[in-house]
C-alpha cells in the first residue's frame, strides 16, 4: 500500500481507529492529545454514530488532529460484519490519503489489512471474554466469523497491547499466540480543579445501553441507601438509537461533556460500578483522579489495576453491593482512606506515562520493521 522507506525514531503521523461510543473514545482522544503534544499529527477514524457536539468541540481544539467519521458499526457489533468490506476499504483509503508512519488499531480484526506499516492492535473489547463475564457462557457459534477474523487480525499485528496482564492472558487463550505482546496501562490527566470538600452522594458513569455495566444491580440497591445515586452516561447505543434501559431509582444525568462530568466526580464521595466486565476502566480512572472512593465489580482485570485501592463486590449480589456502599456512607474515615488510595494509584497511571510507553512501542516497531503482513488483499483507489 505504501512504499517502504526508512523512517524516524518516532512516527510523525499516526492513524488511530476508534469507536465514537463507549470508553474507546475518551482513551483515543487522550492518547491523540498526548501524541499531538509531542509534535505528531494524528488521524482518528471513527466507527459508530456521528460525533456529538462536545466530541466535535474537543477535536476542534487540537490543531494536529484530523477526524474521519464513517458511521460504520463498531467491530464488536453484528452490524460491522454486514458492512465489513466497505468499512475496510474506507479505512485503507484513509491510510493512503493520510500516509501514516504507524497504524494504531483499537479493533481486533483490522491488522489483517495490507497496511505495510508498523501496526499496533490495542484490545479494548473482546467478545469472547465479554460473553464469559456478562452472560456466563462461551461465545455462541453465530460469532464464529468474528472469532476467526479477530484471530487473523491479532496474529497479523506487529504488536498486541492490552491494559492488563489478565486481559492479555485472556486474549492469548482465545486467539493466540501473537508475534509480540505488551501491557500498557490506561492513563489519564489530573483534574483541572483541585479536589475539594466532598458531598453526600454517589455517582456512576456508565452506558445505559450496555449490559456489562450492570446498572440493574444499582437499581435494586438505590432505594435502600441514605445517599442518592446519580448516573451519568450515554443514552444512545452503538447504532445511535436511544437505549431501552433506564436507570430506575437513580437520578439520570445523561451524557455529560467531559468537564461537567469531572465536576460531578470532584463533588461525589463514592463512585460505584458493579460491572461484570472490565469495559469501565477509563471512567474508574477518572473517578480515582477526582478523589472518589471506589466500589467495583470483582472482575480480575479491575482487581489487577486497583487491588487495595477499591472495594470489590460480587456483581450479581445486590445485597452485598448495598452493604459495601452503606458501610462507606457510614464510615467517613474508611471512605477517605479508600479515596486517598485510589488517587495515589491514579497518580501512577498518568497520561504522560501512557503516551511515553506508546511512543516506545511505536519506535521499537519502526526500528524492527515489524508490521502487518497484509493477510487480506484489497484494491484501493487513491
């Protein structure tokens, strides 16, 4: 697709694929901002609904950032596979136009395309793991094509990256082995405002349409807690449709702009997400930076990151969740200690550290010449 030529130690131009919904978007924007701060030009190619006004406003603040919107469904939805070939051709055309030095793919299957450039795959949502965590079942047979394509993509990547060793081991079990792999923790910036006096309420920031968020458990707990629970999160699903699920017994805030969500987190004393899967990592990191005490589902991925800096609860036991949250409401000393532990842990997970580690990964791939072998052949008009 591109002519081979010797490149610099760091890429000057990076193409990043991302979903416009869910936590892949704030992660991608944070990384793009970090890379732009180092003088790189970044192109974001989005899957999912068109960007919201707030998302567009944030993009426009970055001169070194260019966005290509597709409205193709994200890879982890059945809709993507109905339009797979047009989506892949669209993506390759962007690559030909933008001419990146490195390809950063936030989708499992896309490295199988003929990039002929250093190619990194970062795993955010693996449907095989999702089905085990959320449904308690193996990935159904109707997902066999997804499994095959994900395996092909991951094995075609120059480097496979995950945010935890636990998640990386799960990927290896479902799709491996891989040519090379690495753990790079998610990172986030400290809030623009200082953490002040906390208020007597609880917050969760999750997608109302995502079953893995397990908001149903909070619906059961909420009436029996002395503090209200506020729920901030997307009400439109991955296809842009309004979510069917409504967070009953909680005060729904809807999708908040990032700065407004930060203010809510800074005021809140407790952040709770009894998630069955680990798709909530970015929001947990935001809450920790804001000085919230964390109550999390006891998923192994979340435990690896937060260890003694959070209270872990069984997602399918609302009474245990209620007891854990109620104990923190009643015990200010324990609540404050837990919040301090979470903030110290968040301090080890900064955006600058994450950006630097991705730069090292890009550099090593560029030096080694490892890139996608182009397992698929596409004719792309430029």
